[in-house]
C-alpha cells in the first residue's frame, strides 16, 4: 500500500513539472508566414524595355532595389547582390556586382547591353537583387531574400515605331482634358486626347522633334515639348497642363421681367470648359421680396437654382439684383442677374 501511494505522489509531482515546462502562452513560429521576416526586397528597372540595334552605342537601364524592414522602415547599409546570367552586364562587364543601400533603403546600379549584341526575338531576362541577411539565420533556407527584375530585350530590326504617351490635364492637374489635338513635328503625326486626358501615338523609329497641344479656349504649359535625342525606346509622361482663357461663371438668363408673383429658374455654369473644372459659387438675393429657394451652392455640373418673387403691392415697378459669386479659391468671378417686377 505504501509503495502504491509513493507511485501516486511521484506521478502527481511529475505532472506538475511537465505542466510548468509547457509553452502554452507562446505560439510556435509559422515557417511559411511573414511574421518572422524582417526584410523585404523589391526591384525596378527604368526603362524596363531595351532595344538592341547593332549600330548604336550601349543601351542602359537604371536598376533600383529597395530594401525595407518588416515595419516598413528603410534598411540602411545593407549589401545587395545584383546578378545577370543572360544578356548584358553591370559595370566593367561584370555578371554580378554589389551595392549598399542608402538612407532610403535603396541600392542602385546600371545595367547595360553593349553594341554588337544580338537579341533573338522578343526576349525576357530577369535580373536578381538579393539580400543575404533577413534575420532568420537559424533557418538557412530563409536567409536569402530576393526579387527578380524583368527586362524585355527587343532586336533593332523588330522595332520600326516608338510609342510616345502622356496626359493633358486641366483644373491645376486635378482632371484630364479630352479633345486636345497633340501634334508631332517632323512627320510624327497627330492624335487627340481621350476622355481621361491621356494620349499615345507611334512615331517613326529614331524620331525627334517638337510636341504641341491645341484646343480652342485653352493655353497650355509647356508651350512645346522638345525631344532632341532620337527615340529608340518608348517614352511616357509627355504631359501638358491646360488653362481656360475665359475661366469664370456664366448664367442664363440674366434679365427677368416678372409680372406676378411666382417661381423662376436660372442656369449657372463655368464658362468655356463645358463644366470640366469644379467650381463653387454662392447665390444671394438683393431684396427681401426675392427668396432663393434652391441652388445656393454648386459644384462641377450645370446647376439650376430657383427663386421666388412675392406679389408686388407697391403700385409701381420695382427691381433688384441676384448676385452669383465664385467661392472657388483662385477664381475671381461674379455674375449679376437683374430682376424687375411690374407694379
């Protein structure tokens, strides 16, 4: 009996010991999740398409690898390994080279394809940007964080045209302006901006010249975009900013001759731009016998506001004004509506 009681006591203390060793409050790490990683690597190439004509000098792309910690802050002074094993080289014809991240977590390097290189068809290559240390050195398979950076290599004889694109903006860059005619000199042709304000066109291989925008009622900045270096790859961001020449409020009608009491309506809009740009205004009555019923504030579209006129018991004709004043910052504009009523 004593022996059996001794075994029970040992078993009891053994269970207590095991319970004290169990890590019930801390979960084991997820080897497939991102919680344990402390670095992220993302790479970009600019341009990401390289055309390889034999008769031209080397063509270049600026490669950037951004390294961030898991909290999104820059990883500074980290070594990034850049590699290519197909077309092209880094400095001094290296197939692999290293750079150190700066204060923003960026490591930059130039990638080039030398003259005389031939591309067979439209080819994709992947440069590799690698950071060796990710803080998980206890798990070797996770110690290397990298990103593949795609670049298209196109042979010169497969490219006869170059795409040029941009956007025509209005309202200080807030919206796109449709209908603008974009003209390219030196045989480049012309195109028209879409509803979104964007445009694109294919110009001849090696084109250079001037780009201009035109739309009645608008002036544009810049007046002209000059492309002085012959184009052998697509270009983007050739943007124009339009300003309406007579930007301001318009109302119709502006004269009312009213015989009896009742309600009338006036349309108000922003002139010459067909309501593209947002504009706000305030409508106020100049007499106590004219009451603004609706439309005291307006936005981006044509708005009809209504006003009520009370009966004229004065026995003589009376008149007053309704003022429509812009409340849009930077837009100084006012319209006066004249209202008269027979006695």
